[in-house]
């Protein structure tokens, strides 16, 4: 009987750890709040998700821009995932490892205890998709994104 209870206890602890592993998102902000690690996703202009939520490294760039670098690979574009390509234009299926974006602002209805910022393509790019960054509502990286949005709109 005790071995059955021990097995049930160990199975419950393992299930709780597995649940926690899927719920916890990576998030880190540097001491100077100019770099951070958070979850992000590429989305089309009409709001459809293009890729899955992945870990991004974000750094404050020059002139109110944000540098985004996925942990592995590049950012998926809608054209690379089966979307319609513009006539006469060849688009790569993946963007370069590091790219520059402008902060459009926070999302209107983020998930509970989260903040979602939308990023538009950089000043030199003409990309047809957005990037959404998801952070905890108490993140120390929010002022960096707010300042970049203020530089863009101000």
C-alpha cells in the first residue's frame, strides 16, 4: 500500500513539474534594461499567427528601433509559410537572424498578467508582417519598449 501511495505521489509531482515547465516562459532583462529575452511570434497584417511563440533576444537599437534576434533560425514570413507572394517579387522564406523593428505600441487586449507589444518593420525594410513580443506585466523591459514607441510617435 505504501509503495502505491509513493508511486502516486511521485507521479503527481512529475505531472506538476511538467505543467509548470509548459507554463513558465523565459524572461530576462539586463541590469541597464537595454536587453532582454522574451517570447515572440510573427503575425500577418490581418492578425493571423504565422509562426509559433518562440524565444527572442531583444536589444535597444539606435533611433528608437529594436533589434530582434530569434534564439534559433530566422523569423518566418507569411510568404515562407504558404502565403501568396507579391507578383514579380521573390521573398525569402526566412528573414535574417537579426533584424531591426519599430515599436508600434502595446496590444489593446493582452492575456492575463501579460503585456504584448507589436513591432513593425524597420525604416529600411518593407516587410508584410508584424512581430508580437509577450512579456510579464511586471517586466523591467517595458520602459525600454515604451521609450522606443514614444520616439517613433514623437
